C-alpha cells in the first residue's frame, strides 16, 4: 500500500483556514463599534421642549437642553444625571426602565454607563 501526499489538499486547507480567519477578523470592528453605545432611548422634558437621545455613546457627557423636568431611561445602561453641564455635580442615577420628575435644581447633563 502506498500513501500519497496530495499538496493540493494541503493548500486547499490552508486557503480555507486563512479565509475563515480573515472573515472573522473583518467582522470584529462592526461588532466592537456597537459596544461603545448604549441601546435604546433616553427621553426627557424641559422648559424648552421634549427631547430624546437614541443609542447614546457610553461614558460621554451629553447636554440636557433647558434642564430636565422629567426623564425616562429606556436604554440598557445606567443614566447618571448631573446638575451642571459638564457631568461633574451628580444628581443621581436612573437604572434601565426608570422614570422620575425633577423639582428645584434641574439636571443639565447625563452620562450613560456604570
């Protein structure tokens, strides 16, 4: 019995393995880009109107125009609200699905993520 080594079969496996690795690598940036955003919508009302922030970026300070009189966090991330416009004087947080109304000093910015 003679065993014959077929170089074409080995080359075919190598090409298939390389092609699979390239396909997996190409898919990573697309899925990684979504990891930097919360999913869902943050709704708020203020003296200047009703607003929404859809799929907000995580760990980024977002303005709350006119100061929020009420807010509803319908994202999958914690929303931390701040009295000032640069996310440094914290009011507190709204977990996913929570709603609140504000009285007195109003929040003027929000950041998503823990």
